C-alpha cells in the first residue's frame, strides 16, 4: 500500500437534535479541513438520531479533534471517536 494521505472518519455522538450538517462541519473545521460532515436523520420522522460522522482530509485534523478532551456543541458534550475503516 502506498503511504498517501487519505480521509479519516470520526463518529460524533450525543448531538443535540438542533444540530445539522452545516453546524457540525463548522464546529470541526477548527481542527482541520473537513471533507464531509453528516448528521444522521430518521427517514420516517425527519428528526436527528443524535449522531453523525465527520471526515477530515488528513489524519492530523482527526488527531487534533480526538486529542481534545471535551467537545461541547449546543450545550451537550459530544462523544468523538475514530471510526474504524
């Protein structure tokens, strides 16, 4: 395998129901270039399921985000973990 930089995906749990894709992207942009940010919504109700995923263009952004002890968004402490590929 070549050692090229590839996107790293994070799981973000305990999201407030008011958080959308844009707000998730804007929050995590402080750690690096966000390739994709997605909140998971229930198809039948349209309401947030309370979790989402953030993809960084480089491992350094994901590392910076996971190294931070506490993430708070909309008054809730987020659960941020590296997503297994």
